C-alpha cells in the first residue's frame, strides 16, 4: 500500500509539472529589437525583455520560436498560445489581447552626419523639430527612404511628394538604405532611431551622426505584448500586466531600449513617460 501511494504521489507530481501551460514567444531577426546573428546576437532590447518576463512567469513553460509576423498571426488565429511584441491595431485586436504599454518607442526621425548640422538647422524650429516639407524641397537634396514603409501618424507633410519625385532614393530595406548612406549616395535618411543606431554601432560610426524629430509627426508609439485571444491568452496578459504594474515605476525593460538611443533621445523618452504616467493617474488617455 505504501509503495502504491508513493508511486501515485510521484505520478501526480509529474502530471502537475507537465500540466504547466506553454507560452510560445515568437520573434525574428529585426535588430536591434531581436538580434539573431553576429557579435550582438541575443542583445536586442526585446531579446532581453522576453527573458525578463519569462523569469517572472515561472508558472508557465516557455518556448522560443523564430517566426515571421504573418506566421504569428496565423498561429494566433488558430488559437495557439502565442505571445509577441506588437504595435496595437484594430485588426490585430481581432485575434490578440494586448498588455499595458511595454515600450514607448520613438517615431521616425531624420538622421544626418554631424557635419551637416549647420545646414539642416535652418529647417529646425525652437522645439528641435525639422520641417520636412521645406527641407525636402531643397535643391539637390538626397534623402533615403524605405519602400512601402508607413512613416507615422499623421502623415509627414511633403513626404509623398518627395517619394514621387525621387524614386531613385527609395530602397527595399533598411540595410540597403544604410549602405547607401554610409557610402555617400544619400546625405540623409528617415528611420527609427533605435534601428539606425544598430547599423551605426555595427559600422563603428555611432559618434558621427545625429537625429532630428520631424515636425507634425506624433513623436512616440506604444509597444505591447500581444497574446492569443483565448482564455489562456487573457490569463497570460493579466499576469504580464501584474508584472508591469509591479515593476512599472522604473520600467526596467525600457533600459534595454534606451541602450540603442542617444542621450538626447533618452531624455525625450523619459519626458514622455512622465507625462503618460501623470495622465494615467488622472484616468485620462493621450489622443
């Protein structure tokens, strides 16, 4: 009888361990959010954020899977227990629950060599924002852009006109655009500061360039954890939100993102977060 009870208890404990719900964390190579190759492999700010939350969700089993965004969306629609860092949209809310804001991400900015600062400053207002419409109309201006990228809300004034007039400066991806930036085929580039910082760091050129925010463009976006819209996904989001609420005073995972920003842009992010916190405390919401 004793032996039977021992075996039964052992089997029950094993079953409990096996019964842990499994979360699939999806990502793909998208530096500096996720870095899957090279000397900086695993050092992306979302690579670190995933590990941060995994360590604080021990009551789940965790699997890391390299998947494209369309593959993630398909798995979510099929009801698989998937979580991924996402921007919130009405379409994605049809198949995913979203956490409280995880990251406050800088919108696209104009990147230029520091040696060009004097010329560009004539298009910059007292708040430090560049008038892209006037800037892009300058004679012989060469501004690199990414094909079919959505550059922000509201649309950047003068952007569509520039794209139509200068198809030779529109590139298929950021890597191609940055290569043309480094070899002098374009003089300026519009991109996300953290993504550009990655390419500058890899090239050893991070101290030779600077960034300007674009006038009229909403300066920040909110990033979230999105998890499959099921009962389990809802439970996972509740647990994630508890971590965010508990550690949100300092937002330690934001430090991973700030590693890829200039001091000036870090200041912008922190200022925005303070405003967001004050508004949240008053039960309001930014437009």
